[in-house]
C-alpha cells in the first residue's frame, strides 16, 4: 500500500517514553485516495514513536463497504529500503509488481514484498469483494539488506488453537509456531490472535524484543487492563510474557515485535533511506521513470547501489496511471534513530 498523503511528514526515528509500562499510541485517520477514499487509521509512524523493532508503518482499515468507498484502489507506486506485509481479515486484494509477481491477498494469508533497492506495485480490491478489512504493515530494512534485489513471498500459517483462541504466526516465531518467510531484518514477530468471549491467551515473549499490540475489534484486556480499539499498545523490551483476555465480546488483536533497529533511517512518502540526498534521488528516479519530470541523466546502466536503471520498472501495460510523488518539504530531511 502507498502512503497517499499529499504532504507526507518526515519521519524521525526517535525514542518514546521508555518509563511507561504500556505506551498507548492513538490512531490518526488518513484518506486512502480522493473524495470517496477508503479511510485508514494509522498508528505507526507518529511523533510519539516511529519504530517497533523493524516495524515502521501500520495502517488499519475497515470493515469498509466497497460499494460506498470503492475499496482499495492504489495505483502503481514505488518503494525502496522496506518490505510491505499485507494481512487481511476480510475481502481480497489483487497485487501486481514490477518484479513480475502477481498474487491475491486473502484473509489469513500473508504476502510479503521486499522492495530492497527498488520496486513498484499496485493493489486493487477484487471485483467479488464487498467488504475490505485488514492491516498494511511495513518493515524498515537494515543496511545489510536494504539494497538487495526485490523479492516476494506468500504464506498461509496454520492456526495454533487453544481454549477459545486461535493464533496465526505469519512472521517469526511465537507459541511454538514458526513462519518460513524471511523478513531480511533483525529477528521479529508478527501474528494475529482471535479470542472468543471470555477466553484467555498467555504468550511467552522474547524479552529482547519490543512489542506493539493493536486491538482490531471486540473487548480485550492486556495483563488485566482494558485495551482501546484501534490503538497500538507498546511494550518496551524486558517483558517475558503477556496475557490477553477477551471480555463479553470476542476480540481480535495484531501482535508485532522485534529487536530494536539500531540504525538511523529517514522515511518519507514510500521511501526508506539513510539521508536527505538518497530520498531526493529516489523521488527523482521515480518522477523520471513515469514521465512526470525531465530525466536528469540518460537511461541505462545501473545505480551505485546496484539497482538497474530504471530503478522501479518495468511494469505491464494496460494498467492505471502511476501515482506521482508529492513535493519534497522545504527543509533538510534528517536521519535519526
């Protein structure tokens, strides 16, 4: 998914309040497109916290009626230095990218697209989808892998069933379940937990990880404290276990975690880089490739990071027009971490 904000913020990766046992990250609503846009609720990044492990972006959307808002309609757009993780609760989304991967995102099945040195893709709700509901996640790639060739993986995790609970681990390991999908980041975890009314789920955590737990729907308690729907509940490193309990209604939560990313990054629009100049170069390459701005250098050859020129192509013909990049802010983008 693209960040479709017309004036995307510079994201500075800074530390939050490490003294708080649970840090509550409130969502902000962002329209995913034009006047009839599907609204999404964004809890990462924000000024209070930019990263949870390598997780750097979390959009939560739906249940959204497709006839009312048109569903997910995100034309071709670029990415660098990150991996996108698509996870649906309902509906289907068609994915197509410039590395030749074409797939359908279905509920309970993860699609991970590693942008690496550069990729472009589009995402559209399928014609049979009436309601779309899910999360779109991004991972910031570390220096060791951020310029790798783009890749794509699909995985349908088997649920881990307990008394009134189901856990699907789509990245990393949790509750004895491990995903085979490579994230190309420091160790992390991503999972969906669904609890029936009154059910209890106790999970052992890696104490070296920081964690974020997003309540999608229902009544749920985190270590005995009521959780807020649509909010991300941050747990700093050092915690070895967590207890989730459903109240009078069933609940669903997303569990994300990982080793803190010990690197400085800059994230602007759909790019993750390490400096202002890198972001400018990525934007220029994209605008040149889609014909939105004149080419500063002739096509052909490769970039210094090994990316081919064009960096974000090719792309099959006959698809909707690509999204142009927003105007850069009138200030130097600063790497932090």
